[in-house]
């Protein structure tokens, strides 16, 4: 709550959208993240992959300022993450109370709170921003529906509208494609394409390595520490995958030399990951 009243962090448009230096985080004496360091360029779309318990969700929470690292630093456009208005963090669907009686428009309006101030009512201009964001993700006609009535794909689109209404320049999506059918996934990627064209940086945690290889600019391979960060062809190699996944990974080259990747251990939700 105090963060809502704190002064906004400084924003240097020439600085990296996200810069992580030597971040470590311990849960009850167990290392969840170990000396993680990287920086990303604006407009990059990154798939964050790794086995169950690798620290993907934890890393997102540290970047968003939800968790404070045990050591190391995070900078968002040169400023501290917890006070930065340009970060949008969408957790796993299992962490959201879908029974809460709130409309699609209200969820999108939550992205305006830091801009409006906590105790101000939305102005017509705020509603105009929200409606534009809902229209951008194809959910304007559902603005009055309860969020719990929507399909999983529609719910994810509403949260992306919230990020757009917020004016986010860095979007963190934790398993947004989990359980979605192919048309719903295609709708999400259409929005992600739009975000990339607008220069918005996105990090997407996913267990689908084939999809990560096909649809993302860069792959971040994580297993508590950063195993690799680069293009799919640089990261999805047998040595790096075996280093991250061990015996739980099957790597099968096809006739064109492209890897078909199967993670056999990572179904289900991630808890602290």
C-alpha cells in the first residue's frame, strides 16, 4: 500500500527497460534465484522457460517489485521497480480470485490507479483510455460483464487491456497461455505482436518450448540461475537444455536440424516458481 503513495521512480527512456544485476533471493534458507544478471532492449519479446521450481514466477515478482531480492539490484528504465508505473505484472490465473464481483471495465480501470491516485474517481478521460485499451484487445463489447464469466483467453485479454490502460512499457505475463485453445493463443499473440510494434517489452513464462522457439525473439533459460539468454537457435541446444532440465528433457532433431523439445516434468502450477 505504501508504494501507492510513494513518489514515482525516475524514468530514463535511454536506459534498458529492465536491468537485473546479481539478483539472489532465498525462501526459508533455500535459494530461489542465484546471481541472476541480464538486460533487455526495448520492444523485445522474451520467453522465460525452465523446469518446475526454476524461479520463473519469483523472478517476475522481483522485477515487478512484489518481492525484494536478498541481494542484487533491479532497475526499470533506470528506476526502482516497486515505484515504477510502467511495469504491468499478470500472475498465473490460479492466483486470481475470479469470484470477486468486478466487471471487465473495472479490471481494466485498475491499470489507471497509479495515474489517477488511489482515492480519486475516474474521469471521462480515464474511461476513454480504458475503452480504447479494451477495444485494442477486442473486449470492448464485454466491458460490462463480470470477469469470472469470461473464458480463460478472454480473461487474459482483459489483463492485457489493463496493462495498456496503465501505459505499461514492460509487461510480465506468468503462464498466460496455459490451458488456452489454439484460437485463444492466436488472439493473445496478435496482441503481443501489437505490443512489440509499439516498443513494449514483454516477458512471458511458458512451459511450451516449441511455442517459445517459434514465436519469441529471445529465450531466457532459467533454473534458479540464468543458464542462457539469446535467440532460440542459441539457447535451444542439447547441452544447455540438459544443463537446465537434466533427465526430464527429450531433445529430438528433425530432418531440418530443428529441435523438437519436450519438457516431461513441468505440468501444473508452479508455486514459488
